C-alpha cells in the first residue's frame, strides 16, 4: 500500500498501518527521505518451504524541501511519538 498525504494531515492518519514513512517533494516521487522505517525481519520458514510474501506499506508526506534538516526533524517529532504508541 502507498498513501500520499501533506504535512498537515500527519496527525489525522493511523500510522500503525505503515512500515515506512518518507518525506517527498512530489506525490509522484517513488523514493524520499526516511522519517521512520519499521525494523522487520523476514519470517522464518523451513528450507523446503516457499517463503511467505510480505508487503511494505509506505506513507509519503509531501513537503516543500524534503532534504531540509529542519523539515526532517519536524516530521520526526510528529511521526515517531505516534509510532511508539503502536
């Protein structure tokens, strides 16, 4: 899943559903600056068993300048406390 929002919408979104939160300059961007990345491990399976497919849910936050350190810190202050509640 991939959801694109503006910075003003961060507090209205349930962040528990997302594995990665990225700051991007445009809604069409494929990659961005990481705000939060969930630590995940692949599920363990027997060597003769096919691996389980895992999906990654992305939340893209559109900001004017995603490379600005102040913007990244501001977004982290919004996102990380909500992720810790999860």
